[in-house]
């Protein structure tokens, strides 16, 4: 794409050559006439464009009503999430016309021939931030060197040197914010790839870069093999040009494509299931390695994996394989995790990362706390953004502090730094609180609050932790708003408005309206497009701005209410997925276990374990099946319970054999118990399998006399 064929504003990119509007990697549909209106306004950004001028330019020689133009403006505002009363993008000048407010730029060119990005590009200040921005924390302060380091790693990846990077730090330190800013520059024009000749064996670059995001989930992520990888690939495949990726996966990694049935027709899925039947773990790992190399031959891939401290072991094994392959790949993997959580949980990620670093195959980017000067810089930029918002929204400037008041800001920044220790999330949350509740800028009863009074407020009224400050903010919400957020926290870090509506037994539109308000003002949530369920339900999708919000909200819900919410949400999702319910079996198992519906919890743990076995993820399968046996103890004794326990023991034995062989010590216990259950149930085909498993164990571990005795029993059967 030529430089003059692309324009950017805020987080949007306008592709003029293909008449397309993009927000990040998501294409936003517009009618051709509405796109023409947008293009005309972009070319005259900041200027008043009269209605007559628009009619003459876009409907020349045609008699049309004002309604035609109004329809285009309404469609455009809806696409951009703009508010006519408090516009961020399109301002109505009543009786005259319209004005496009944001600054419009053509992106600078990034050549992939250089592995290090120029410091003048990397050091550019982030776009000015207004309080209506849906991501207040994307204002980067004190992370310029970290951002430049990420771009240097990307430069190496563009040369075919695959990169494995771990961004680490305590909760709220800004891991997600840093990578989000990095992604925004890639997707909205901060840097752009331009094809050019090169001397290496690599194919020329296409103008498009793949950016895929996957998240590990605390409650059921560790038991869902390859969950963040499949999520990231699935999202890419659903993008407007995702058919190319589906084709590549079908050719190079059918064992992975078959795990994403929503991308296939029933006929295609059946054919692929036959083709991949009996696939081993080694085959899956090999196929994904080859697929990544094919995918990145022309399109570089940035794979962002969030919260690896909650990851499954199969995902970590895949990352290790991808890092160790020696073939060229334009791949940059960025994983985030909390080091303390990894240590406390004894998570295998620590060993994987250390081994990769030891062999020069991985790098770590640890993020530190902000200095007092950096807090002061953030505070100054936030205040200027607030003043700009006041002007844009037509509020009287008398209600905003005079610039002279900034003389007291160094003391305020020092106090904020001391209170927050420079933790970015705590700092941002506190500044938001001061702006909205404490009179930092606006007049209170005719006079601005003195800085000295604010300093006293910070010392005496602001809680000592970000968690307590979040609780304080929640108490200021209406009961309805607070309930929406609480139910959302039960669904998870990322959620569909439909699931929240089920928990509240209310309409989806009511939940969407509430969540949209939070997201629009950068409070608690961010929007993520729409979620489609197999039963045809379509609802807006959101995620919490930070895991701490979800954790604090979930913890404050009384146990009895939490149980009811899990049950309602589980039942609604179960109904929505119908025959596709195995796709979310691990998630449903969590909901029904927390809802004390132990029968269904065991049922879905069985399905989740079976799915893990099909993916050759025997470690995850073993954990899910073991969990099934634990939950089964809550059910009363019955013949049906014995059958379920027998099935769980058999499949658990198979997973142990796959991982450790017949010499595994657990096999004797598993198959002995299975044989006992066979006697209780009566004549059953499983008795043969129990005897066979035990005989195999004793053949390897001895005594051989026991193995011979079991073999004779097998012959008698």
C-alpha cells in the first residue's frame, strides 16, 4: 500500500485503495457513500464542512434530502462509537455542517531491512489522551526504552530470526499496556511494513502483518490444552482475509484446524477428523512448527499471549518447540506473566523460560516501578488531556484550574508516587479518582480545591492498596452498574453480554448499554466487538481493563449468590452451545462445580479430559480426570456413579501410560480400583481392560508371578 493510500486517526486506519475502515485488526463495515463522507471529512480535518459542500461533492447533480447525509453521519458515528452530544470524532455545527475533530496523519514508513528502529520514531510521544479515550492507561510514561526494545526484537523477526520474549512484572506494572501500545503502533500506522527487495532467501514481505492475541484463564486455563494458541489462531482466521490462514492450516496443520470446528462446515470437519484420527502429540507439535513457517513466509506474525502464569503445559511445550526450530520464521512471540505467581505455584513456565534463555533462544523484559519524575510527567499529560476535553465538549473553562495552579503539581506528584510506590495501575486508578471525585481540576462550589487539601486527601483518605481503591470506586456506582460488573466477574476476565444477562435474568441490551458506558469512558472495561454463540445469539464482548478488577469484584460476591450466578451462567451457555458444548466443556465444568451441580461438573470434566486426550495433551487430561474423581465424591453412592468412576479410572490410566509408560507407580492403584468397580458393577467389558492394565504393570515392575496369574485370568475371559 502506498503511503498516500492510508490515513490514520486515533486507533483507526483508513485504507483508501480498498475503501476500508479498520480498528486494529478488525474491519468495520461501512456503506460506500458513508465511506465517501468519511474520506471527505478526513481531508478537511479540523475545518467546518458545510452540508452544501458535502452534497455538491458527493451527490453532484442529484436532488437528495438532508436525510441521506444524516443517515451517513449516524452510521459513521455508530461505527466509531461516537456520541453526538459529546463528540470525540464528528462535531455537529448546528445549522451549518460538520467538523472532524481528531488529527489525521499518514503513517511513517518502517523498512524491514533494518533490525533496529530509529530512536526518533520510537521516541514519539503517544497521542494526546482525553478522558473519553477507552484506554486511559495506553498513555505510556517511562516505557520508551521498553517500547524501543520490542521494536528491535521485531526488526530481528522481520529478518527471519524468530524471537521469544517474556514481559514480566507484578500485577498492575503495565505489561498489557506496553504491549497494547506496541500493537497500536503496528496496527494503526505508528509503523508500517513496506515490501522491498532483499538479498536473503526470504520471500518479499506483504504489506499486512498478522497480530494474534490469546489469553490464559485462571480457573480453567491450565486444564485446557493449547487454549491461548487456539484462541489467537481462531481470531485471525475469522478476520476478513482469514481464509488464507485457514487454507494454510488445512495444508500444514490439520490436527490444529480440526480443533476449531466453528471455522469448518460439517462436511469439512468430518473429512478432517478422518484425516487426523490417531494423531500424536509429536505430530501436532511438528505441524504447528511447519505451519508457523508457512504463515510467516510473507506475513510476519506477532503472537501475544497474556498471563502465561495460568497457562497449560502443552502451550509451554509448543513455545519451546517454536523457539528451538532452526528454520527461518518471521515470528515474534510476546508472553506476559507475574514472576511471583510462577514461583508460588511452582509453575513449569519458570523452567521453560530459564532453559530458553540459557541457550539464547528467549529473552526477558522485566518492567519496573515508575519514578517520581515519571509520575509527574503522567500527571501533567493527564491534566492537559482533561483541559482539552473540557474545551472540546464546550464546558466553561472557568470550571477548570488555571495553568498557574500547576505550580502545586510537583508536590501532588510526589504524594501520588509515595502512595502508589510507582505502580502504574495504582497511579492511574488514583489519578482517575482525583479527577472525577476529588476536585483536582473542576471547581467545587465556586472554587477549585487547593492542592494542599488534595495532598491531605491522598494521605488520609486514599487506601493503601489498589484493591481497596477499586472497592472504594465500586461503592460509588449505582446498584445496577455494580451488579453488572459483579456478574461479569463470574463469567471471567473476558465475557459476552449475553452471559451476564443470563446471570442477572435481564435483557442483553440492558447489559450492553451499561458495559458500553464503562468502556467509552475507560472505566473497568474495554470493548472487543461481538460474540456469536452457536444458537444464533449475538452480543457485545468485553474484557476487564485489568485482572485485578475482575479479582476484586469476584471476591466481594457472597458465596450463596456466587453459586447461583455460576449455575445460571452455566445453564445458559450449555443451552447456547447445544451439540457444540464440548468446545467449552472445561469452562462449564468450572461453572457447575462452583454452582454445586456436581453431576454436570463431572460430565463436563469427562468431556474436557476426552478432548485433551484427543489433542495428545496427556498431562492436562490427567489433571482434568483426577479433578473429575475428586468432584465425583460429592455425589451419593449409586450404580451410575460407579460407572462414571470406572470410566475416569480407565482414561486416567491411559493418560499415565502415555506419559510414563507401564512402569508408572500410579497404574497399580488405578487399575486395582478399576477391577474392584468391575466386581461391584457386575459383568462388564471393562474387566478385561483392568486385568490387561494390571498385567502390563507387573510385567514391567514385577513380580512376574503376579503378571502370569493376571494373564491366566485374561485367557479365561
